[in-house]
């Protein structure tokens, strides 16, 4: 997975909220493929 997707760091408050909401939306699909796209290999 080498495709870059905005928003990019450093994050403003609004960018951080957007990123978290996208991750939450992916989790809510309960589709492992979509969930994995919301994260990077170094996500903690």
C-alpha cells in the first residue's frame, strides 16, 4: 500500500478530525479490506 491519501501531517485540528472520522467510517463498514485502508503499517 504505497498510495498517499490526504490529509497529510502536520495536522490541523480540522484535518485530524477528518482523519479520525474516515477511520471510524471504515470500521463501521465491518469490511476488513476497507478498515485496513484507513491505517498505515506504522499506525499505533
